[in-house]
């Protein structure tokens, strides 16, 4: 896939195609690395195996830990290698628990097994005494199945012998393997939930409970972020489930695993990594640990939303950010007698209402009105072909619901 991507980019250049942005030179997600290299160490065996990735050249005087909880079956770290390498070269120590081995470990064992690996890694780093480990807090990052596993660890970090979890970065978190109760997530953590609009493996609606069912976390400390597709000619920016995967062969252990190998074929390092997963996760670490770069992770700011520019200067479709800044209501369904279809919609959205003479309004995620009209006859049809894909809010009779436009 990486070779194919390079060939497509080369063909695009030769054909005068508009190209997607590369990695920025500075800032979260950028190439301004503090360390030139990464040291990879492996410990344990089977499901208890884990890897420690540490910054070197130079070795830091002090560092903090990020626990990286992989998706189902992604037991070898090279499949997320680009993302891991980015964080480590920015100065963070990443611990990657395997926590799975074939079908021999049930899902209720995943969280304690991963937590035990994290605790063992902390002890190992302290024993080596190569730098000061700042272990007053822990940041967890989880993709897919790693979402509920990371959440379970956050709920029970003290019982697992771990430092308190200060923040969670949940990429397309699956909700299938947990109890759906997020009330025990610590109220003082910062939370970013990031989803892909076209994810069919873990659809965005599956990830919403992590955001919607955590009222104990102050609104300004949690955001639900959606990245959407974009395209210029042969260059396509995707928004599927494998977007966080980014292979780095330097972390290849030489083992063959069919699931990982298949996943690796779909992995490519591109704008979605630079401006979404790498940017947001790095900014979260900087904000929580150092009080820096917070505007890149929180606040619905231009820095948080931007996905860079195509080579012709056109902005890439921005991230859709949900947080406390919105003034529109977020009801989940109309209590009025109204039917809205299709859901998701594309070029048209139809509202069938039992009443009459009512005003329909459609807002985007920034609170901007993109449609407003008084209708005397229903069903009413809203032309939406000019709208960019993403999340919108439909208002009728004083109530507002979410609706989503697909590409």
C-alpha cells in the first residue's frame, strides 16, 4: 500500500495532479523531532509480552509513559509503527502490550493482562535507571478494541497498581466488549474520541457512548472528533477504520502473523496521520503533561480542526469537532410526530411532519445556519448536495436532532 501510494503520488506529479499535504515541519504532528532514533526492547512471552519504545540520540534526562493498546489481532507493533515512532521521537516512552494470543485469552482478561504489562514496563524502566521516569500519571491510547480495554484500565488503574490515568485518546473505540458503563472513568481526565466518518467496522455511532455517557468529565475536557473523506483526482483521503495504521518496518520482529500482515497491506502514512491521529495525540500529551499545545487538542480551534491544504491551496476537509462550544441543542430524537429520512443522507433530506406551517433549520457543527425555511406543506425536502460530508443538526419546532451526510 505504501508503494502504491508513492506510485500514485509520482503519477500525480507527472500528470499535474493536485497533491495532498505532507507532514508539517513544526508543531504537533510535525517533523520537528527532539530525538533522532528510537530504542525498541521486548519483554515477556505470549499474551504477557510487551514492548518498550524509548527515545534516544539523545537519551532524555526524564520522560513520561504512553500506554498504546492495539486493536483486535494487531499483536505486532510495527503495524502502528509510524505513530509509535512519532510519539517517541517527540520525547515520550511508549509501552505496547500484546495482551492477546490467538483465541487463548478471553476478552475479560484483556484489560488485566494489558495493565500487568504496563505495570511491568514501569518497573523495568525504573530498574534500568537510564533516565528519570515521571510516573505521576499515565496517558492511554487505544484503537478499536483498545478503546474499551483502555477504558477498563482507566476505571481500575489503582487496583492494577498503575499511576492514575490523566488522559485517554480513543481512536474509533469499539463498544462491543465492555459493559457500556463509563461512569467510573475518572472525572479529572481529558478525553479525545476520534472516529472516521466512513468506518464500517466500528461505525461512529458505536463510539459515541464514550463521549455521551461521561457527564462526570467537564465538557471542556472532552471532544468527539470526526475525520471525513476528501479527494482531488486520483488522490483520495480516506476515513475508514484502518486510517490509524501506519507501518514502520524498523519495528518488525520478523514474525509472521496473518491478521497483522493483512492489516499492514491497508496501512499508509499520510495526511490523516499527520493532521489527525499524530497531531491530536501528541497535542494531548503536550497539553496534559507540559501544559503546552492545548489549542491543537481542545477548544474547537483552527489548529485542532485543520487538515492542511492540497497543493493547489484548497483546504482539506476539516475535522468535525464536537465539544462545549456549540449553542445548538443535541437532542437524539424528535418528540414531535416527525419522520426524517434517509439517515444518513446524501443529496436530499426529507422531513415528514404531522403538523404544518413550521420552520426547518439545518446547522453545521460550528453553529452556522446552512438551511432555513418556513414550510406550509409536508413532507418537505431539503436540497443538500452542496453541503460537505459530516455532522449536522436539524431543528424543528424548538427541538434539534443530529443528522449525518455521507459523501
